[in-house]
C-alpha cells in the first residue's frame, strides 16, 4: 500500500494513505519533502511553501487559502486553511459534453411491477400518518398486523413516525404534504393506509387529492375522529384487506433501466473523494448509460464544486435551474445569519476534510461524469431519467428522505466515519476505508477501502459493486434493514404555531 496520493497533477497537497510521522521524508514529483508534523491517514501534506492568502489546490481546484504563511511539509487542516466561500455568485454557462462510452449490458433485476407501470424493489405495507398526533395509533396497528401475519408474503410493515402535518405555515406545510404524498405513491409499498386525525392543517381529503390518479385498491384513508368506537380495530380491518392484496405480488425480472438510486455521503473522511465517492460515481455513470436514473442532493455540499455540475447541464435552462438551486440555498443560509462555508462536522475534520470546498469536490464525485438531465425542487418527484440534481440540505436523514421521496428505490450512502441509520428505502452503506468496514461489519454493506489497501483496482471493484446493488434491489436486505434502522425526517424552515 502506498503511503500518500497526489490526486491531480495541479495539486499543492498529497493525501496520506497511512499515517506519516514528523521528520519522515516523502518524494513527490522527484522532490524530497520533510513532513513537519505527525499527519494522520486521510489528511493533507503541503508540497510547496505558501504565502498567507494563497490558494491551496486539491482535486485540481482550490479548497481554500492559507490562513498564514505555510512551509512545505506542513500538515494542512482546518486550523491553517480557510474557506474561500462567501455569498451568492453570478455564473456563466460553459457546457462540457463528455461522452460516457459505457456499453449497454442488458442487465435485469427482480422487482414488483405496479399497476401504473412503475416497479418497486420491496413489497411492504406502510401506514403514513397525515399528522404526528396519530403516530401512536399507526405504530400500534403496524405491530398488530405484523403479529397477525408474521410478514408472510411481504417484505415488511412500517408506520412512518413524524412530527408534522399541523401547526405549520407556507412552505413548511407544503413540504410536509409533498413528502408524505411522495411516500404514499412510492412503488416500494405494495399497499398504504393513510391515517388521519381529522382536524389537522393537513386536511385528509385535500391531502388525498394531491395523490392524483392513484390505485384505490392499494391506498386507503382512515380518519380516526370519524370512527365510532375503536379506531385501531377499524384500521386493522382495512390493513387486513390491504395485506391480502399485497401478499399476492411476486418479483419479476425487469430491465435495469427501471432502477432509480439516490447518491448520498455522510461522516466523510479524507478517503471519501478517492475511494467510495468515485466508486459510486462509476456506478452512477454505468446506471445512466443503461437508461437508469441517479439523483445527487446535499446542495450545501456542492458549494465550491457547483460550476462542475453547472457546466454538465444538458441545456441552458437546466443550467439556470442549477444556479437557482445553489444561490437559493446560499440565501437560506444567509437569511439565518449563517456563513455559506460552515459545513464540515467535527467527524469530517477529524477524518481529513478541512473546508466545505474540500468536502464538496469529493462529494460531487458520487455522480460521476454523466450530463445533468434534470433539476428537482425539494419534494418533487422524478420526471426525467439520467442524472438529476435535487434541492435538499446535507443532513443525512433529511437528504436521504428527500431522495427516497423523489422516487429512488434505494440510497447509496458512502461514509468514512460510519453510521447505522436508514431511511424508508434500503440505505446501503459503502465504507471509504477498510478499517471502518472491519470494525463495523454490522453497519457496512460494501467496502470501497479495497481501492487503497492494494487488494482491488477500480476496474475490478466496479463490477462487484454493480452486482451488490442489483442484489439488494432484487431483495437482499441492506444492513439497515437487517438491523431495523428505518426512519424519515422532513425539512423545516419556518415557525411552529
């Protein structure tokens, strides 16, 4: 295993693949450099002297500037590197049309065909509350149905606990309605009970109207305030009927062009941008080349790398939508008095990520090189195949919920620090380093750390990863499903009444 990696010929730093001790000499591009501090794996060592204010380059782009004059061999971290990010910007469209040159393989996976022509990778029964007031009732029903059925013939039963649906105004109210609408219509559910209180702001009949032309045999409404007597038993009668329908569904071979995946990272480290994120990007490009769909979100984690995505937009209209996506999120930060460059968490910094640009340039590699074919606002449902961008924050659970709500069958989640959570679709964890994979095998689905420990090349690992994703899409449970870690979180901005 090599001790360090220079990612781009233009870079002014190398990334340590192993810890490098103070006084150790590394040779980069024929030049000997004495490392000035003990530098952990995943962190950066400076290759040449820098003046105060001078940019430091990684991935071929600036990741910030030196806070003070720095000597070659310095451990570059958040203490001596400062972001260049400030407010909103004006952008110019300079389209880049790169051909993927990836062959179509006519691959398939096993899924459940739905009445509207869509497919689901799970066949579950969901209880979706219109308001948090009925969470307890929903959970009681889900537990009782699971006890009665033993899950025979279906994959799972879930009540999706949330705290909203009332005491919200304006965009918050609409965001809640859109996310819940998207969940009710999601093809991973073979049947859905929409459970309402009756007096909430998210009025049940108005909410049902947002579903459009839905399958009324598989989606039912219960308003608990209108039930005479035991609302749980009234709900169970409906759920038993839905269960008998859903349990008849069977998996069938469908083309991989039907698959939709969300691209997400969290608890990143210095290996994210050189192992797991590029691997996910290779998968995204492969899927797009097969006619499938991927979605990249975490808009604040595009800051500093946004022009790369803007110039990959297929049309000027998509470019303008991406500019709005970026600047609207920056204005959201600024409206709350927060700087747009404040993002890397303590875990990110400990793992070797020093600025938001550092994180963004690694983060955006999850979407490979494909052109951007669609841009979605928060709560929108997919309309276009190929690579899409989605407005949502970086928060892991909020962003993953948004990806699933947009129509993703599963979420591919890269991590260098580790996380157990999952959203309401299978949430596969891809570790950036082998140490994490070996320590947390109960959390991690796939190890991209093989790319730097010398055991696998990208060319060798990509087919294995494709097979793994298609296996999960075909029914193999992701680790979060095995552990029973599944939840949702809805974005909130305004006041609570």
